[in-house]
């Protein structure tokens, strides 16, 4: 039987393991990307490996998160990143040049190549048919060192697309439809591969939208075929030579199947405070809106901005709504200017911001108390906007533009009574801008890396002890995101290169005294429900608690990237064999894990916990590589041990 496209790309990049679902495989990584909020730590980790230069085809460091310069910290980090890039051979994308996802697709994306990014929305590069996966910074640092990326060989969900999107409905509604059907953990362990006749009606940036936000379904990544749209996009980017056609083999099979008739999709919206809380826009129409944000991580392409510009052209946005545009890249903005969009937006009262993540990660643009914010971004987890008790809805640029005009949530199809739907065509040739991409020198060995006081060394992590005794410092519920474990936002993000300082914010949204609880516990545990750690790839959500002495996390189930990050930093991720045992593990419960080290060394997968005279069964399925990392106290220790004496062999 033929292979689907996911299997073809993975087979092409396989360096370890076998293509058997569930088995761990190692794949060769062609490109890596870092952004500044994850990149400082990742570069410190890369540095700890002691290599002179990255060993990938292409590694890029973007500066898109920590853009506000309210004191020395972000500027310190940017200088560190720029000098480290010159030293180790990464391209440096300067602040203001744009969001990693958008710029990478524009300037570097290659169909069929693998991309590992320290940002969970990396799968946006599905827009140019990359196999693009989000991971913790340490995994990306190891890929930069030329090591494979390890993942369980995924099951593939084939989504057959038919039909064509109606007027006023766009790519965001397609991914919202998948989220409506499957929720935030419906695609855990799956790669979502789109195929079928409907694919050809979606442009490269439409596919980027679907891939980027596909992360919110829990999927490992999203894959699209490479076709004439892909070629047209790459040619318009002046990179037609990078194109090659790619598709599943004839008659390829999928592990699971779904189908979407694009013609039947209607405008959808994710309500507060989960991307999985999706309803038709008409069901919430009429709710007053205070803020509209278009752009950032997703829906920040030329088409997305131009459709808003066309809708508001010649009108004034509602005076009680603050309307912002965050372009995906400087190049996008330049093209919007050339095609007249910027003037329409400005004259309508829209605020044009620099290209970057901004409000998407709470870096500015926080809504006021009790205010409703409509955003085209991929996430609306509680408090992520920077405002406690926030009311953030996620929708398409069309729905956002309609609310910007009317001041209330509005089904954009209602605008059709007064105007024709503006179908935006991508330019045949974009105005290109590579001026903010700093290419590293051939030999960077003499470059001095500049470390301001905000750059603290990577903390030392000890190996797993023979036995663990811990106290439950906090028990939380289902679907806890990494935004809740360790917030983003303007106050916390600038501390990403300073683990002692950032650790003071762990669980600060839920309890004010988490660090003190850990201190009095000596060794601490955290207990979670289903899908613990969903959302961002930030490895700080594993490392900062570890720094506070959290050595064990026990949950009903874990999100993919967070589980990998826990193992990377030597935190034991135990899954409850019987989910009802969750009730026994309240705050303050004392736990003993007898002979933990011996059991893991022996490959035992059932780990008993002694709790108040009873035994709770937990599960710890590990690959040999994960086992080594956990025993060593983290992947960096394990790799260092492996490298000792054989650095050249890497
Ligand atoms: C996000 O959308 O949560 C982020 C900000 O892009 C993160 C990365 C981070 O926490 O820095 C992500 O998704 O990985």
C-alpha cells in the first residue's frame, strides 16, 4: 500500500528506529528556529555542549516576543542572542523583522524539509509543506548540534477536504472547525495530513493558518501537499527554485480519517478561555467588544491584513473599540503598504504596530478590566493576555473586522448586505526584504559573546536519587496550560534567561506562595488532571519548577511537548494507572517512591507511590533514551556524559 505524505517525509529523514506507530524514531532535522523568549536558554544549552558551530543546513534566531524595552533586560538578551548567533553560525533576525513563523516561511521554507522550532506554533510552516514540529529549547539545541530529533512514530489523521470556502469564511474557520470537532486534545499523538480536492482552493498562507493553530488540537504537526499554490508562493517570494511537488502516494492509507466540506463551514469563534471552546459566530453575536487584535503568530500574512483593510476601507472603526494590527513580518507590512492597505487601515482608525507577537503572548495590548477582546491569535488561555479574568475570543480576520466596525460580535456574512466580499489575491511578486536578516560570518570563533546581567548561567541539575520522598505542593485540574504553570507577559517574559528569577512566578496565577510551598516540602510534587501542560513549548515551565525542587509530576495525562521537557530536565512524569487515585493526592500529601532509580534502570513501567499507607499505581513508559536522560538528571547531563571523550563522533 502507498505511503501518506507524512510517512514519506519521515522515511526520507529517518536516522534511528523503525516506522512502526508508537515506536520512538529519530529524524534528521534540516532547519531549526528559535525565538528570543526560548532562544536565550536554548543557546546557553547549545553552548554547554561545547561545539564550535551549528550542524544544520539552516538555523535561525528570531526576535519577536520580548520587544518592549521597558528596562535593560530585553535589550541585554537581544545583544546576547545576536553575538551568540555570529559565534555559532545562526542567522539573526533583528527585532521588528517579524514573527518566526511568518518570516521563516517567507524567506527560508523548503517543501519536504524538516524544521524543529522552539515554539509550539512552528507547524505553521505546513504552508510550504515542511514537516515542522514545535519542541522545547533543549531539543532544538540538540538538533542544532546535529543530533536527531526523537518522537514516537505518529499515527496520521487524514483530513479529506472537498468544496471551496464560501464568502466571508476563511482558513481560520477551517481550523476552528477541527477544534470544534475534536477539542484541545483530540489530536494528541497524531499528525494531521490534509488531502483531497479542496486543498487546491487554499493558498500557502491559508495552509499556514491551519498548520499554526493545528497545535491547539494537540497534534504533533500538520502536513499539506506541495502543489502549484506552493510553487506560486515560493516564486512570489523570489525562491521558486526551492519548490518541488510532494503528495501522498496513490491510494495511501491513514490511521484515522475525517472529512471537511469547505463549502459547509460557517464563521466560527473560540470563546473564553480555551481554543477548543468553539461555537458559530451567530450564537454569540451582539456581545459588546472593546478590543480587536489582528495578526501576530497567525493570520498576520498579506491576505489577512489586506482583507481587514478592504473591509474597513472608507469607514471608521467603532469609537469604543481599540483596533490593532500586528503584522507577521516587516515584508508583509511593506507589501500591504504598496497595495494601499496601510492607508485604508490608518484612515479607519486602526493602530499599526511593529511586526511581532505583542498581545499574543501578553507583551502589551492587555485588555481592560472586564473588557472583551477579539483576536485572530491561536490561544486564549486564562490570563494569557496579561489581564486577570480576561475575556478573549479567537476568530478569523473577517469576523474581527466586522466587530471592529460594529462594536459587537458580528457574523461577517451580515456585512455582505452592504458590500461585496473582498477576495484578496496574493501578489505575483512580493516586494522582498531581507535587510533585517544578519548572516553569520564564515568563521565566528573570534566573536565575543556579550552577556548582560540578565543572562544567568544554566542551573546545575543533579542525577536522579535512589529513592524519592516528596510532598504535593499543588494539585490542579484538567487542561492546565503552560501559561498557568509559568505565565508569559511583560513582567515575566524578560526573565526567560534568568531561571532563579523566573522561578518565583511558577503557578503565580493560582497560588501566591508556590515557591515557599516547595521550599518547605524539601522535594515537591505537582498533581494534574488530563492534558497537563498543554500549549506553549516553553521549557521554563519544566525547568523553573525543577529549580524550586519539583522532582515529580503526576497527572491523568500529559501534553506532548511538556512531557518531553519534563524528561529533558529530570522531572519524573508519572501517569495515574487509575485516574480516580487523583482524589488521594491533595495538596500537602506526602509521597514515597521506593527504589525509584532501580526500577527505572530495570525498565519497569509501573511505579508504585506510597500514599498514607496505601499504594497508588502509576505508569512511566520510557524509551531507552528518555530513561538515560531521567537517570542523569536531564538530557543535557546525559548528552554530556555521552560526549565525554568522543566529542568528534557527534
Ligand atoms: C505561545 O504562543 O505560547 C508562544 C509564546 O509562542 C510559546 C513560546 C513561548 O512560550 O515562548 C509557544 O507556543 O511555544
